[in-house]
């Protein structure tokens, strides 16, 4: 802001009623200089000393986020000394307030700070942050700061001020904002306001035509001026309508919307209809009010009256609205293409995409392949595989026979070479193994350990005959007696998995409950909750039995195949469990009057509840692929994840005095809980060749088991058992196939279960040192807080009571031991399952396609359920089929698609209700297949549209008229299209003799002697020299480059381009109805490889309003294996011209 304040404003209420102007002085008095609540200090006007007399906000006052703060001094202020050092406004955390200072033009003693008014609907850009944010104002004086505000006489400030205020906690508009102007928002127009609404032309903010109120009370542009028609191809014709309002407006998304403010054009019938428009709140809380920009998208209807409409719902900062629609304050007429006598003629435009921004990239549509790379260098075939094959591109890593190889994700030295022979070595750092082929023989194993996720990048094949694991570590049972001063550490997670919580972690006093397990990458409190400690004043050890720790959580619980609404209890680790309660007579350490101690809750999920489990994965998928309901879903995880550790078990304590906590740690009176099981880790295998798991191969990411707490007699487990770690994250992705065909259907070749909870009462219900293979029955929750031990009762009261069908299922579902159990006191909860992902290019088995996963047994996808647990993401274990397809991030094929491109009013003809015919142009692809035409490794050039018989050195045209300009005889053009809009010649090829140039711009002109096309080549290129030879102007509808070479297109690649169009619906949006019989919403055209097929449908011209295209790159057409050296083509640009 500057130091002056505008004083003229007008409120628009109706075409004939205008209210008087409101002065800026009144505005300032209303929002910043009221004496109500002002903070005053000694030293008023007339004092010999320069002092701060008052501040308009009082100490501890609640202050609206747009409300200005005024600082009144005893003398006129030198504004050059005002800044955030001399008048400091900041949050208590140090973040500065954002806004502007200015001097009140009516009182030079007063400095005003105007906070920035929000333009974002979230209010995140407000100068004063809402939500009860506390601010500190400090105006230092000569005793409290190195610099101060100075008077015009350069006196330093003798008395300053420090105070605090806060913003409203309310979300109500009239609480958050101060309304500086009474009444609803009204547009400003000439001659009543020096700041008036206008039309911005040609992308130049200074090229304006203002709306002015005429004799009829209607706002119009200057007489005789016609608005250009907003061509995509000609920036000089582009238009923005800017509406200035008399006051700030609500920045909410509902308010700044084309539902409340929009453009319309007038039909021949006299009715009005919408123009496709974007809306933007460009400025808010300015000296005059606010500014909204309306940006037409597409071509404006030619020769029509246009208007801006403000609906009655449009509101100011505090919700004030107009009672009627405003629609006669901004009227204008559009131009039209015409001949020399003013008659309408055909013209043309084009949409040219240079991929410099992603404005028109459709990121929401579902593809059956990775996305092509859309960026500043063009649209390129993607290949997001950054493996190189290791040393020399031929580093094969073969683990020797009879070897237990440990791969540490910190650093590991790998020995290998061609064929696995040890001819060289390389170091894998941070878990990243970069090889050509990977081979694990049947007699060997590879265990992954360390804090980082593991990644195997194989530019060749991966063959797994042995056991490849990234399992969490198992907890050790408590094997000592009377050692409460020695913590029981949780087991380590591996490959990024979280560690289990430590039990009995306090060494000088009793530990109130087990430590919570750690989440992936050892995030604190991200694993299962520790079990509560138990205590008793008696010496009977069972009277103090503690609660068990909760299991870690990563993936979703697996439903039982026979009862899909119930979790699978046929084996441990397919559902996450809370720890189990302690002894019935034990008191809780968390509530000393409560019995019994509770088990720890299962850990928090790394996923949010929003979206359910559909987005509980890493990457992108086609949900319900190959169906009419197919949608694209992006997973919540930003990278491969890992499992979480289980909670530690609670300690059991005897307190003879009967009061918790005891004053001292008595070794003989404490029985320790067990440390939690470690979370399984993260393993991602990315291969260009096949990933093969043979009949002897296994890939596992199983959570570490918990174990039992301390014993007092025999193995009775008085200390709480610990929670199991969750399963980890297995990601298999290949440009070839995942071959599981040899895995026996009787084993789980790929397993990411959680670990079993530690044993409780009587060493039963869970895992212990001698039991890691589920030879005992697993405890089950029932949700019944009371009942006979070992049947249906004794559960944590916050466990939901299970449904009857689940109760019946659990009661009749034996574990591997052939028995069933319910609550077993002191047992730790099982860790939940991990997440398994399989990414391949094709999952469909519909002919002629074959799936890229080879299944075991009979080879059907249903058999996958028998060899993988939990089921891979996207696989329906109940119906035993794929529902969703996880997309690979690399592969032969990659695709891109534009958003719907508004054509605007191209079919609206001036002066008639008859629709103007629309036709499209495109060349360079096969009309039947859509493939870019190529031959001999190069793109086939198009025929010239201008090829004069005369050479450039001959007299007459064509001739070089400047260092970068050449003139043609326009009468020789093969198509008059380029006369009506010469801008369509941009990026065409200009050949002069043996040299080739790129057209940067072109202009058509005529005089009495002839008509001309002046073509200017790119200034960044080589200028014309002593050119000679024939001249040709060659169309370019796109430009292909490969490895930086223009027009290079190896035989191994193909590019397919298709087009689709649709009409607008009643809301002016693209019509996307699935039912073609619905007249209001038509179905889009089919995808066409020949764009001219869109010119007519069933012999009739269509009034299309939107167009889009899609591109498919295939970098393996000839079947050669993919590698880092595989050529990848790009499109530098693509254009779609159209006549209307």
C-alpha cells in the first residue's frame, strides 16, 4: 500500500439506483481507529517528547483477521522509518504477521498496519492466522530497541509499547472478519469510481477497456468497441473480465465459483446461456475492496452480446448478499471474423500443447499402464526404472549354495559378475541392490536386516529357489528372576520395521506399563500399546498377573474365507489384536481401584480412515479394472513402508502396604513383562525381466513373535506377554512376468503375516521360546468383559462384542494344534498382517491377452489364494479373483491424456440461430491405427502446403526480407485457412534449399498489388544467410524426438494418438453420460484414430464443445528386452487445428 487512501466508491444496487460514495476516512474509522478498546499510553499530542499515544487493539483482545491496527504517535511520523523492526507484529512462535503499513492521509501522526486479506478458501494466506493464534506487538523505544520509529523532526521514540492479542477461534465469517462496508458486495464502475471494472486485453494488464454506466443505467464498454474472440492461437485476442468490488469478499471455494459469478451470451431467442469460464480472486482487502477475474476458456461466441452475472448467493466477508441477481452492470459485444465489407467469414483456431505446464494434463483418468512423463521438455515415454545392471551393466549376483547370506541395509559388499562368477564387487548402500540377474539357490537363504527398506533393482531376471526374508525379530521370553532393574528390550525390527516396546524399562522404580512398540522406521509410539501393569497387596502371584502388550498394525485384517465379515482366525497374524487382560484379582497400575489390568491396544494404522482400505497401498491402481466402474486410485503411502513392533507386556508387582506406586523397587516383589516382537520390514523387487519363485522358494515379511513374561513357579507367566510385530511390505514389480507356477498349492510361498502374541497364563495362548510354529492354540478376543476363564469372558471392556456368526466361527475353528481358546489372561496380542503388492502390465485373461502373473496348479487366478497370505492388495480372497490392478511404474507402454479442452462458442454463428459447422485437421498418423507414420527409423514428413516453383534467389517471391524473415505469395497457399489465421503456421518447418528452420510466427497482409505471408523463424536459431534453392513450408502437427534427434523414431518404438469429443451439458460442463438416451447428457464420441471422423456423426455435423486426446508410447514393439538403454521417444508439441 502507499500512503494515500482512495476516497471514491460506489455501491451497485440496480440499473437506476446508485448510493453515494463512502469515504476512506470512514472506512478507517470503522476498522482501525475506533477508540473503543484502544490501548493508550502517556504523552499525548503537544508533548515535547515523541511518544506512542495509542494502539487500536487492547492487550489480550480478540481481533478479526482482516482488521487493520492503527498506531497513533504524538507527532507526524517519518514513514521511511516504519518497518517490522520498528513496529513488530509476530506470532508468539516468531512467525511475522503479513501485511502493509501506510500513513493515514487524514492524520500524519497515525500509521496503519493492514493485514493481508485471504484469497485462499482455507484462509491459510491470511495476514493474521485464524484459530486463536496469539500475536505480540512490540513498538520499541530508545531504551528497548536499537532502532525506533522517528518523527518528521527525526526524534527517536521515547515511549513505546508491548502487548498481545489473538485471532478468533470461531469459524463463523462474521466472527472471523470485520465488515468494513455495510451491505452486500457491489461492482465499481465509471464514472462513479476511479477504480472501475474492466476488460483486460491480450494478456497485458495495462491494456484495459473500462465499464461505464450509460444513460439507461446499464454498464457497457466504450461505444463501438468489440471484445476479441479469445483464440487459443492468438494472444492479442485473449480476454479477461476484471470486476472490482467496493469491499472485500468471502474467499471460500463456494463463493469464488462460477456457480455464483459467470459469463453468459445472448441467444437469438433473447435467452441467455453460459460461457465456459474460470474464476480467480485476484486481490482482497485492497484500498478499494477486492478484485475478481473471469477468464473465458475457449473461443467466445462471435458477434454476440455478453454479460457478467452475479448470483444472489455471492457474498462479502461476513455473508452479506444482494437480494437479486446482478446482470446489467457489465455488458459487451464480441467481435467476429469478417471480410472486407463486414460479412462473417470462416476462421480457424487451434489448441497447441507444448507440455511446459501440466495445466491440461489429466491426472485422474485410469490407465492400464504407467503414465508418460509430461514436462517442460515434452511428453515422453516413461521408464521409471533406474537400475543399471550394476558394474558394466552385467553384474549378476548369485548367492552361493548352502549359504545363509545376510543383507544389511546399512552397507553390504556384493561379489558377482557375468553368470554370477565373482569377477568384481560393489557395495550396496542404504538397502539398494543394483544388479542384472539375482539368483537365490534352494540350499541357501538371504536374510535382510538393518534400519532401511530393501530394494532389489534387477535389469535382468530374479529367480528365488531359497528363502528370501525380511522378517521381524522374535522377542525373547523373560528367563531371569527378581531382576526388575534390568529392562526386557523389545526385539528389533528389520528392513525398516519398528522395534518392539521394552518391558520393565524403569530401573529405579516400578514400571507402570510396557513401552509402546515402534512404528515403521522406528517411529515412536507407532506400534502396539504396552500392557498395563498389575499389582496386589497379597503374596499370591496370580493375583497380580499383568496385561499383555498389543500387536503392531500395518495392513488390513484378513476376512475369513467362509465368514467374510469376521477376521480369519485359522492361524495367527491375519488380524491385529489387543493384548489380553491380567489376573481377575489384580489391580491396574493405571487406575489403582480397577480390576483387572487391561491389555494394550493394537497399534495405530499408518493409514487414515478416509477412503476406507481402497487406498491402503503404495502407488496407483485401477480400481475395478476393465469394468464400467473403473476408477483410478492413488495410494496413501508415498514410498514403500514397513511393519510396526508389538507392545511390551506389563510388570506384575506385590505391594504389601497396599498403595501404588510403592516407594521402592523391591527385586523380589516384581515380575517383569516381556519385550515386544519386532516389525517385519520392507522389500521391493523391481525387475525388467521375470520374477520367478520356484517350488522351493519363499519370500516372507513375517512379524516377530512376542513371548511370555516372568514366571514365579514353573511356567505360569505372571508378567505380561508381549505383542507380536506386524507383517511387512512386499512389492513385486516387473516389466516381464511374475512366475509363481511351480509353488505347491499346499504352502504359502509369499507370506507377510504378523507375529504371534506372547504366551500368557500357564504358558498358553501365544508364542514362547519353545513355540514359534503355532503348535499351541492362539488366544481369541470375545468382547465379553466377564465370564468363565478360558471360555468367552475376561476380555478388555473396550473390545467390541463380536457378532454371533464370528463367535460361532471362532468356536469351531481350530488352530494348527486342533484346539480352540478364547481369552487367555496375560497373553500378548498378535501383530496384524502386512501388505503384499504385485504390479504387472496386464492382469486380464481375456483373449487375446494373457496375464503377466503365472499361477500355480491349474494356472487359474483362483489358485493364487492358496499360496499367498495375506491376499495381495486388489485381490478378492472371497471370490478368488483380481478386482483391482496395481499399475507398474515402468514397462513397455506408457500413456497420457489431456483434460477436456473447451472449444468455447465455436459453433455459434453471428446473427443466426443455425449452428456453425466445425471441422478438425490433423496429419502424420495412420487414420486406421492412430500410429505415427515412420519409415527407416524416422518420422515420415508431410507434404508442403506452400512450395513455390521459383527459388529464393530468383527475382520476386519468395524472398528473404530480413535476417529471420521470409515473404511468400499468399495466393499460392494450398489452404485459405492460413490466411484467416496465420498464427497456425507456428512451429511448421521452413526449408530453404538444404537447410531447415522452425517457424516462430507468421502474419498475413494484403495491399493493392497482392497478398502475402511473412514467416519469421526462431530467433534462437541460425539466421538466414546466403540461402539459395527451392523453398517449402511443411506442416507440423507434432514433433517427435528420440535421444535429442528430431524426427528420429527407431523401429522398436511406436506412438499412437487418439481423439475424443463431447458436447456440453446443461451446466456447461463436458457431457459424460453413460446413457446415450438421456437428452440432457450425451455420451462422448468414441475414441477416434482419425480426427476428421468427429466432423460428422451419422452424416450430421455435431456441435462439439470439448475435445481431448490421448497418447500411448510403446518402447518394445519389436519384442526386444527392455534396458536402461532402450530408446524413448518424446513429443515436443502437438496441435489440433479446427475451422469454424
